[in-house]
C-alpha cells in the first residue's frame, strides 16, 4: 500500500475517512476543518485532516454537538493534528456532560414503557401519576426523563 500524499483531494479524504463529500464541505463551512485551493479552485486537505475528522466523528458519537466540537478544536493550533494528550484533556472536560446524557438515557430506558411528554406516557394512568399536571412545576418537557442535572426527578 502506498503512503498517502501530504495534500489530499476531497475524494481521497472522503474515501479514506468515510465522511461524505457533502459533510466535508459542511464541516469546512462551520470551521471544523480547513482546506487550501489549487490554481483551479479545487480543495486540497492536509493529510492530518483525517485524524481531525476521526476526532469530530468520535465526539459526535458520544453526543457532542458540532458547536461543542468546534469550541474544543479551537483550543488546538489551526493545522495541528489532535494528539492522544489533546483527546485526554478534552474528553475529561466532557465527562460531566456525558454523565448527564447517560443519566437521561437510563431514565428514558427505564421509563420508556410508562413515561413520555409530561412524564407518564400512559394516558390511562396519567390522571393518577400526574394528577392536575403536578409535574408542570418542574418546567417544560418531561421531568421524569431529564437528567438530574437538568432538573429531572
């Protein structure tokens, strides 16, 4: 297998990363990745963009928004590839958010057959579990499904 060149076309990046062309352009518009332009106005990406894309995809898989990912990548020098140490530092800063999401997902899993919207999914028993809409005092949404850090009960 031949070594990848230092600069890659959008097709090479898409093939190697598994990220569609459209997503690459979208990420570039959002400032998550950068490219240079040739004299013919074609995009060329530094080979290091592959690790940056892996970083973006992994962060998305743990539930981070593109805005949160952008903020994290802004902490790195523009063209530097995120390192293991970078990932370690950033992932530690996300622990609280990830724990809150896990809590919310566990609440959803545990209450899925009996809870939704107002917090009690069952229309037949809604008057018993949430009589007089007592859960309204916890604010909008489903307080039984929210993470405890977001006011869930």
